[in-house]
């Protein structure tokens, strides 16, 4: 019988970006452990450094540490009570009127801009041993009311941030052959 200690999330060492991408999973259970300020600043800096259309950076994050506000936000996020376990909840907001308005000739860039920046934050969090979970199920008006977000600003997504209390299961991915075509869409 082997008594080898199982490697915990915080102990993982990454040798490449691909290692981080492969290790990152949506975490829905968090330890009662605060996040060190240097780690929080690191992931916020990763968000700040993300690209955006025409480098307009049409975003603002609301970093929530108040347990009362997190509890209210969990309700606004369709009663996802696991959010209350995380020491931090981040709302990623877009300033629609500051984003590039004609991406692809037909749409505003803010959803893509925020997605890129939030993914930078999420991967940086994984590198730091922190768990996250992209939250797209929420009532925007309730979130805006709770956080005092102006009418013209859009809430695109939220994510809890904290130390995972257990490993998430691997949900698998489609093979490249199903999602890639070359030269023409097939």
C-alpha cells in the first residue's frame, strides 16, 4: 500500500502556460482562508495587462471582500450559494460606450475584451494556487443594484476567487478534429 502524499492544488508547480491551462478547472468549494494581498494584486495585474480592441480597455473590476455583499451577490447569481465560501468575488464590468463599436463590422467589442481580460485573471489565479469559476448565470440588474454599478455599465461575468477545498473533476474536452478546420469551415 502506498502512503505517498497526494499533491494538493497549492503545491502544484507549473513548467509552462499549457500546464496552467490544463490544471485550471471551475472550483465550487473554497477553504476558509484569506488571499494574500500580493497574490490578489498579481491576478489583478494580469487582468490589467490583457489586450482589448484598439487598446481601449473598456473595463472595471469590482473586487468584493464583504461577506454580506458576497451573500447578496450569491442570491443575484441564481442562488449559487457556493459563492459564499469564497473570500473574494470579482465582478467584471464593461463600459460599453468606451469599447470599440464595430468589431467584425457588426458588434461591440466589450464581451470579447472582458472575456480575454478575465481569462488572464483566471489563469494567473490558477498559477498562484487559487481557484475560480466563471459565473455567467446572474441577474444583471440585481448585481448592479448591490454593487452600485451605473446604468450604462454592463456586468459581463463574475468569479469567486479562493483556495480550493477539493479538486474539481475533469470534464473533458472535444478532440481537435471536431473543432478545427483548415482553409474552409467544414
